[in-house]
C-alpha cells in the first residue's frame, strides 16, 4: 500500500483563527503638505491681476498700522495702480488659505539703478487679522528670498506693526540707500 504525502498529514491538527481586523489607513489628502497640528497651511503663490482687489482690501484693513494714506480718491487710484503694476511684474506673492481666499500679500518690484545694484524692493505687505500670528509674513518673505536677489524694504516712521523687529528677525540689516529711506536689506 502506498501512502501519499497528503495522507500522512491527516493527523495534523488544523488551527482555525480569525483573520485580524485591520483599521483602514488614513491617508493624507494628496494636495496638502504635513504641518504641525494647529498651524494652518497657506499656499504661497505669485500674485496676478485677479488678486488686486483682495490685496487692496487687506491693505485697507491694515492701513492705520502700516501707515497708508487713503484719504482721497486720487490716492486710492494711485495705490490701486501700484498694486496692479506689482501684480504684473511677477515678483509679488499672495498667501491663500484652504478656502482659496487671499489672506496676505507681499508687493515687490525689481529695481536696477546700476549694473551691479539690482534688488527687489518690497513695497507693501499685509496680512488679514484672521491670519495674523500664523507665520504668513515669514512664508511670504521666504518666497521673495527664493528669487535669489537682494531684498530691500523701507519701514515708514509711523509703522505700528513692529516691522523693524520682524525684518531683523528674518535676516535684514539696516542699510543706507540713497533711493529708499529707513531701508533694511537682506542679501542672499
């Protein structure tokens, strides 16, 4: 009588066990970067012409702290024109929240006085009250630094937003600039 190998295993006890239940993995949403809990994520992108009204609205909100003179229609028109120009230059950035609303901006333009003196002049910056204290301004400055050119910012004497301390924290240093008074400069 021949014994097959399968028959020899007949006396082996079979163990029946329940398959382990796996918890479904929660995958992060594909378009979101990881961030520390409690800190909102803002998309930083180049400003375009469609952002002009949102930028003006934020500038109007922070006008008393920056300060910006919006006392006459002529000054408002001139400021809106400057915003449009900066949005077309390709050096200005906006911060957009998860709902797509602009919550901050950094207006900038390239200045070239001499062959060896080209820099980006940071003209205006602002962050909404709702996004204040959430590192929006530092993200905007980092985006400007990515251009690889020196940055120059002027702080108006009546500025109430501690801008000098913020700029110094981000690596800017006081500089004497014949074209910009109260200037602070960052060099790559």
